[in-house]
C-alpha cells in the first residue's frame, strides 16, 4: 500500500539504494521516504550496515613442508557514506574477501615453520587485516577485525607431533625417576653408614662396660676373700659363664648351635689366653 502511495520504509541499520530510470539517484537512510514511482523512481536494493562475519578455510603448507588448514574469521561491515560503492562495485562481497584472505595467508604461512605458525598466529591475523583493509576500502567496506581461529595440521603430522611430545615426556619422567632412585640409594647408604657407626659405638660401650664390670668384680672379690689372686677370680668367672651358656643352650628346644668335643679344661686354656693378653696390654702401657 505504501509503494502504491509512493512511500517506502527503510529499517534501522539498513540503507536503501534509489534509482531513477535505472540510474543511481540517492542513498535512503532509515525511516520513511517518498518514492514517486510514476517519475521513474524505484528501490534498487537494500544494504545492511551491520557487522557481518565470514569464516574462511585456507589450506597451505609451511616452510618445513607441513600442510595445514588455517581458519580465519573476518568481521566486516559496509560504510553508510560509501554505500554506493559497496552496492555497485562488488557483485559478491564474500567471494572477494575470501580471495584476498587466500592470497595473504598463502603468502605468509610458507615463510614460517609449523611451530612458528602457531606462535605468530596474531601476526598472521594482523597482516591479513591490513591487506584486506587496503583492498576493501575501495569498495566501501570496513574490516572490523580479523582472527585466526584455528590452525589444523595434517592428521598424520598431528599424530607424529603427539608421539614426539609423549616420547619427550616419557624421557623426562624416566630421568626424574632415575634421579629419585639415586637419591634414595644415597640416603639408604648414608643411613646404613650411620647405623653401622652407631652400632660400633654401642658395641664399644658394651665391651667397655663388660671390662669395667669384670674389673670391679675382681676387685670386690679380692677384697672380700683375702688370699685370692686376680687369676683365681677370672678362672671362676669364666667357668661360671661357661656353665651359664650350656644351661641357656640346653633350655632352648630350637637351638642350632654345634659343639666340638671338648672338656671343661678348655676353659683353663681360654683363661690363660685372656690373662696373657691382659698382661701384654699392661706391659705395652
């Protein structure tokens, strides 16, 4: 009804292109406009001023001959002041943007290794945005932002990269495990050394206590029983310990001791050896 009466409505964030007898006449802003169709005026089309997004997938190869698929997200919009150029100069805006993205990416990525491609993703996006901005500004379009949203290597390359990463981590784990075992062995050796040292101190103190006890016993016995010598006391002590040992062995039902045939007289020989050793020690002192 509005067109019959010569009125048209242009929605918000949209402009309309008016032609008169097929020739561009004016750009109509959002709102209601009078369109005298009887004078040859008509709406040639509408142009959205909203930001649009275009995802472009580009397959290329890196400097180290690895094929990758780069996905770029282009955000762009038409400029109201250049609506005439945006409407008339390009027949397919998306294909034009896609062609420029292909050209820039396939010029940048082959200069970089695979690792550098991932690391310099923002630099690639900036280069694409700069080149697109220079090219699309002539057609009435503004490049709002360019993002490299994905870099996908070939599936075989990705599997190989994962295997390399896994092998590297396993090597690090093996090294850490070996280092831990080394530390455990060192600590264990230090503990054994400390244990042996303390055991030696204990044995030395035990023997010293035995010697002190025997000396005190000999002195006490000599004082209590006049006329006895140190030899007599030592012989009696050794015989007593000998019989105590036999008693303890006989009382045990699971004894595994082996006796070589001998008699109590052997204790006299042992006593002589101990006495000679003590006398030799006193003479050295």
